[in-house]
C-alpha cells in the first residue's frame, strides 16, 4: 500500500485507513475486522471518544495490544458527556481536552496518541485556548501530532493560520465535493494533509448495493443516474467502490481515505482500492462532469 506523510510530520500512513466508527460493539467481530485490516497493510486507525460512548476506543485498544508500534492511532475529543444528562455537550476548553485525553488513553490501553483531533469546532470557540491544550500535550509527549475534524471552512481557515495542525479530517467523495474549491487548495498550500472521510458517501457509492434513498443534493433518481454514468469508468478488477475511493485519493491534498466497514466483505472491497491503478486526469475530469460541483452553504 502506498504510504503518505501527514502534513510536515513524521507520521507515515497507508493511503487507505480504517474508520472505526462503524465496527459495532461486538468485541469479537470488531477486533477481527481490525486485525484483518492490519494484516492487509492498513496502519491508520481512526476512532473517537464519542463513538458508542467510548466503547469504540476500548475495542480499538483491545485490537492493537501487542501491535501498537505498527499503528498510527488517531482519536478525537471535544464532545463532553454530562452525568445524568442525555447526549453530549460541546466543550473545546483547554481544561476539558487535558482531562479527556486521559480517558482516551485509558480506553485505548496506550500511553500516547499519534494524532489527536478536535472533533468539530465553531468560530465561537476559545480557539487559542484549544490550540494551547494540544500544544501542551504535544510537548509532554502525550500526543505526537494534532489536527481537526471539521467541515466548516471558516474554522479550518483559522486553525490553518493559527496552529501547527498536520491534518484536517473532512468529508470528501464524488457525491460530496464541497471541499474541492475552498478547503483542499488551502490545505495543499499550507502542507496540511486531508483525511478523507465518507469516500463511499454512507454506502451510496458502494458496489453491489442498490441505493434506496437520495443523499446530499442527489434525489434517488439522480443518484441512480450518477451510478449508471460511472459504470463507464468501471473496469475488470475496479468496482464502483474502488473507483469512489480512488477519486477521494486523487486530490494531492489527501493523504489517506478512511472508509468504514461493518463486515469483512466491505473491508476487503475497500482495501482492494489500494491495488487498482490511480485515476488518470481524464478519468477525474469525467467524474467531475458526471457529478455535482456542490458548494458549502451551511457550516460557514
């Protein structure tokens, strides 16, 4: 699998990682999927304290026992659970981040995190204080690098200008091309890597799965038409799944795509994208003609 550097850091990641959010809560199944991914060349695992109320981090922690040095481990913070209250509240304060990382380390069974990410963010946040928290954790060796997970161009611009983030996790797919005009060029200029999440658009671009509803700006009929149009680019050994993942990887700002998987078949379909050729410029342009060049309207 091709290896890419995250930003200007020393972190080298395989171009296809594993988004762990969809693994579920069954320990045997989740650990088995992670082990299979690692054995097939994946070295980047992404989780968050928010997923399944911390259970996801625990399962990732169990799976990486004895393999920690082989993995670039990423998790996220900023969503705070308040005792005896439903849901989560947003808390990007320095005090909370310095506390939350301890809980993540315990659940993950490790004494350091390779990439610690802010799980959201708005312009109303105490951004300088948030950056101070990550910088302190980096100085202390608790984390190696930090980034943000955001789809808000205004927030991304602030962190790109004011912090030493090495990555931005952002939705990016054939169906969700919002980042192409505003976000990806900025991050490429700043040598900040993109971690592309949702390359299959919640399964809308998965092979052998007929869509039953629309997604994003696509009505069901439009989505079906897009899939049919993309068939001209499918080749023997390159399914729609692999085509979609390769599109997310085609932009030079993207270091790693992290499709999720809830079954072994899905995992193998995803990882097969590492074995097919990169898209040609002509193929990229064909995909862009077939799909919508959607823009950010909300999340400003």
